[in-house]
């Protein structure tokens, strides 16, 4: 398929990008790595009148350690997340997830901001940043800046909490407390396929947890039933039984909703076991 006709403009700064968005509004779409937007354009499911290429904005490609957080620029590529020494030390969950996205070509071009802004419930990074309790920095063409929590940023299928004149510029991940364990597990039929179900989990030393699910609703969601069971003192297997609570998994040619529910329970249990083992190893070292 060939995309509908569109204009193209390349910008070199966030201010320039926002200026264009302020002028063109919902006629314009931001282009970063392009792995999400361009296929939609080829299918004519997206027909922007203007593509604004932000891929060369150097200020948005960074990973830096601050006192209590790790700040990640929205144009940081998956491959940079995978290889970052800062993330390897403070946020290995994010590095591990990035290393399993697509293939090397995808990881070389795809960006974390693009993935989050696309808001695909089958994508790996939205659930991961939700498990990490990340905070998203969003700038508007009117000069204002706001922050959004991941629990509310993903509003529905391909529906992020972004207006046509806004862009995501930074992701801020809190440093985990000592003794925190992590796990990322997904099930897919082939190495580069979308996950039928994915789990990102953090377990703290006090036994509390944050568990997020991929492809179990029209958006990434928290497994709150699992979290509440763990907080109440349930063992890992008992808590994992609550994995399907509040979910609405899709049925498609890859598997039914019932299959995904059963799979989620298994993957959540395995993720909790792996995260707990890492937490225990961290406490002993």
C-alpha cells in the first residue's frame, strides 16, 4: 500500500516542533523512528497532512542519573536503553525489556517516546514504565509543561493522554529501593512477534509489588488484584491467581481471551518467582 499524500518538515529543536504543532494542530504527526506510524500510513489508517520529523533533536536523546531518578529523553532508542550502563545499574528491567523488542533494526531506530506515545497495548514498553511507576514530562505549544502518571496516560487503544499540540519529551523513572527484585516475561510464538501476554514486575523488600500486563486489555494495565494479594500476605502462587482480575483480553487468530487469561496467571507466577529470587539475592549480597 502507498500512503496518502503528505507534506514533510524536519525540525532541529523541541521548540521548533512545538511551533509547527501549534500552527497545524491535528493535521500534523510527529515522526521519530517511524516503526509505528509508517505502517499505519501505508494501510491508510493514519493520513496526516504533515509529518514533522523530530528524529534529529539531540536534546531528546539522553539517559542521565539524577539524585532519586533516571531521566530518559523521549528520542532515546531501544538499543541505547539496552546498552546503557546507568540503566544496567539502576533499572535493569528496562534494559532487559528493550533488548527483546523486535530485531536489531527496530531497536536501532525505534524510540521509547514513540512507543509510549503510540499507546499500543501489545507493545512492551508501556507496561514496563507502568510497573516502574515512571513519570512522563509533556510540553505544549502554548509554552506550558505538565507531568503525567503512567497509570492514567494510556487511556485506550492507541489513545495516549496527548493533545494535538503536545509532545512527550522525557520519561523519569524513580530509582528502586534497596532489595528490589524485577522480572520481565512475555510469551510469543516467534522471537519478533508481539507478545500474546507480557508481564513486568517489581517486588520490593517489604513484599509489596507493582505488576503490569501487556495485551490484556485495550491499554497496558496494572494487575492490582495480584498486588493487593501480595500486600495482604498471600504467597506468590495464590497472588498469581488474581492475574486476570479487571482485565479484558482480546481474542484473535493468535489466541482467545480465555487462553490469554490462563497464560497470564502462569506468566505472573513465574515473574513473581523470578523477581523474588532477585530481591533475595540482592539482600544477601
